[in-house]
């Protein structure tokens, strides 16, 4: 086979995007049988006749680029056996010529942005062995012609917008080993004909709108190893305690399937279980012994139930357990001292229970631990284990009873998210924080931290969220805070090819949200409710990426820096309850994204600036208890303002029109005198502009491969 593999040929780092024009020289190679141009960041459209010469092409892989426009003209390539266009930006329609691919064995259009129904002509591809159209925007029903694909072994349509029922005759596709219809909008029940699929190994129907009782005959398909029915409106028959499955499951998800009572005992017969997800059900009782003794179990998700009791120490003797998610139950007691014996554990979430005691020292033996969530419990203690500086990236210990100094030195340089808020930490922050060189999110709110802000805090260039709200921090705001480069512009962290708004586990096609971390989605700087004094540094205006700035409830003095008007991404600005004086900077008129403003309880005076967004900041409470503010926003007339407060020059006709508007709105409605109306009219700038506020925030998104 004559092949050309350019995958990863170009680094995606800081390299500029590569135009699709780069492919033109390849289109003349008539003898090419295999072409791979995946994951190299190519941008643009592919010429419609680009593949005209590739009559011998058997294998084409163009996944994970930035191709856009219509799907290239490929349907004359009758020798093609493998086609992968996943992870691009294609749109348009699939031509009816798709029926010409009679020799095609594999068609993969995974991960694009196609916006139409799956064409009925797909049924003409009678030699297909694998059909993958996942991660697109296909809508409508699954065409009945798909049942013509008798040789099909893999049918993967997951993560689209498909609706209506699963075709009733799906069981006639007798060679199916994988059927993945998950993450769509399918309705109805599971077709009876599925039980005829004697070769079926993987059935993924999770996260649809399916309804009805889960049929027990599913568990009599002997070849079945992977079953995901979670996230539907399906109901488990809780009286079926005598179920004797004929299958040997490796994965089972029955999340949100109304499974009630004790964890079903028939699961003890599934000795090969690697993943068990029974989250968001109505399970009660304690941790069963047989579940502890499952030797192959790698992922156990029981979050969102009513389970009670303490955790059995033998659970942590497992050398295979990778994920343990027990959040939102009624577990209690102390964590077993041998918790660190589960050395393979990568994700541990125990939030929203009633655990108590201290964190066992042995937890530092979990060398691969990446996510630790112990929030919303009753843990206490003033000494912390020193975690190894290896894998731990996400830590949430918030809403507990921890005391002593803030344990920032207990965490290593790989930590991205550190949430320690709503505890009883006291004393000053450590002087040297430079070891937290990868930190993105630091939340220490609602403790009793004292002292001043250390200069080293400004050296964590990756920091995007800093929340020190409701402490007792004094001193001035450091000028060096402007060194926080990630608050100076939009910074996105790519964590794999797919992005998620919560931390997830992707394990052999199982995607499950695990974390209860309440991560701020904004670039945020919150120093409110402390004892900060002095002036707001002019350099704060350099933090261009800020979405939310909150310095309220301090003792700040001086004038509001004019540079704050340069925070053109800011949506929320709160400087209330300080001792700020002078005028509101005219530069505030440039804050186009502003939706929330609070300047109340200061000593501000003069006209409130005008501008498209400032004109909408008309809540009197936002300006209350200042010494002399005036303006249209609070309906208090001002003397004739200086020119710099005018939003734009206006000719006499414009001014006359605005005076008339003001007369209609205020004079007629409230009964003010004509003279007063005229005075107000001379400073009235035209119109209220309701603009949608772009929410181009970044979020913490991670797909964790296990």
C-alpha cells in the first residue's frame, strides 16, 4: 500500500494555523492508497474536486483539524474502506452519492458539526462493517434504511441530536457487536428486537429520553459485556431480586434509573465488573461486603443516594480501584487509616456526607491521585499530610472545620485548583507561594486569614481565580497584582480534544461527571470583606481578562483609578462600602460588557458617566449613600457637565429630540415643571442600548483518561 502519514507532523503549540492550501500538492498523487492528515491544525475548506484523482484511495484519516465548509467530494472513491473526518467543523449535507460507496467497509464522520438528518441513502452502503457518525449535530429520526446494513458490526451515532424512537427492527442487524446511540434525544422504550442481537457486546443507550421499565431479557444476552442505560427516564423493576443474568458484564451504568432499596445482590454474580455506576438513585443501607471483594473493580460511582454507615477498611486494600465516587450520601465516621493502601486511586470524591476526623496521613501514598474532593463534611484538624508533588491537580476541602494556618505548603507544583474556603483557617498567608506555579484557581474565602497579601501571590502567573472574600486581610492592594498574566487576557487550557464544564471520567466510552467542585467560571479577583486600606492601584487596569472584580467592604481610599475603564471584559464590578472619593471615571463609559455595577456607600460625587452600558446601570441602589452623585441613571439633575462626560457630540436637532423624549418620559409621567425638564434634557444622551453581553468565559474542563 502506498501511504502518507502526516499526523502530528506540525506542532500545535504556538504554531500558527495551517491553511488547507497545504494539501494541494498531495492531490496529484494518483497512486495514493492511504492518507493520514490528522491532528495537525489545518484550517479552511477542502476543494470540492480535491480528491478527484484519488481513485485508489482505501484509507483516509483527516480527524481533529479545523476543516470547515461542506464535506469534500469523496463519494466517487469506490475503493475507500476507512474514512475518518472526526473532530472538525464540517457542515452542509451528505450527498446522495454516498450510495456509490459500495466497497466502503468503514465510514467515520465522528466529531464534526453537521446539521442535517442522516440521509436515507446511507442504506445503500450494504458492505459497511462500521458506521460512525458520532459527535455531530444530526437531528431527526434514525433512518429505517440503516436496517439494510446487514454486515454492520459497529453502529455509532452517539452525541448528536437524534430524536424519535429507535427503529423497531434494529434486531435484524444480526452482526452488530456495538450499538452506541447514547447522548441523543431518543424517546420510547428499548425495542424488543434487541434481544435477537446474538453477537451484541456493547449496548450504549445512556443520556437520552427513553422511558419504560428496563427489560430483564437484556441480561440474558450472553455476549453482552458493556451496558449503559443511565440518564434516561427508564425505571428499574425493584422487585426483581431473583434476577440470574446470563451475561458477564464488564461495565454497567444504571444511573438515574430509580433503583431503590439495597444495592441489588444479583450484582455479586458479575465477578468481572470493572465499572459500576448506580449514581443518582434511591439506594439505602450500608456498603455490602461482596462489593468490597470485587477484585477487578476499577470505577465505582455511587454518588447521589442514601447510603449510610462508615467505609469498610478492606475497600482500600484494592490494587485496581481507580475511581471512588461516593458524594451526596449519608456516610459518616472517620476515614479508614489504611486509605492510602489504595495506591492506584486517581479520583476520590466524598463530598456532601457526614465524615469527621482528620485526613489520614497514609493518603499521601496515593501517588497517582489527581482529584480529591472532601468538601461539605465535618473534617477537622490543624495538621495536613504533605502531598507528593506528582499528580494531584484538583483539591476541594471547602466547607469543613479545618483550623490552623492555611496549608498551602502541603500541596505541590502540579496543583491547578485549590479550594479551601469556608473553614476556620487563621494567621497570615505564607510568604513564599512560588511553588504553586501551575495554580489556576485559589479559593480561601470565609476563613479568618490575617496579615497582608504576600508579594509572591503576584508571581503565580497562571492564576485566573483569586477569592479571598470574607477574611481579615489588611494592608494595601499590591501593585504587583497586575503581574497575574492570566487575568490580563483570555487564557484557555486545553485538556484533551474534548472540553467539559465539569471534571469527568472517560473510561472506555463512559463519561460520568464526578466532582461537586463549585468552580468559578470567570477570571475573578475577589478581595471583598477584608480590612484592606490605601488606594486602588492604577495597575489593576492591566488585568484585561477580568470578568469579575470585587473590592467591596474594605477601607479603600482615594479616587477610583481611570484605568478601571480599560477592563473591557469585566461584567461585574463592585467597589461598594469603602471610603472612595472623587468622581466616577469617565472611562467607565467604555465598559461594554458591564452588567452589574455597585459603587454604593462611598464618598463619590459628580456626574455618573454616560455610555451604552453605563446608561443601563440605572439601579439607584448601585449609587446609594454617596455624597453628591447626579445623572440620568438616578434621575438627579446635574449642572451642565464638562465635555468629557458627553457620550458623543450632538447637533442641535439631536439635542431637541432628546429633550422631547425626556419631556415625554419624565415631564408628562411625573409632572415635573417644563423648566426642570428642559434642564435635564440638555444633558440627556440618546437611548438605552440593550446589548447582549458576550459570556466568553473560560471554564475548568478536564477529560481524565483512565
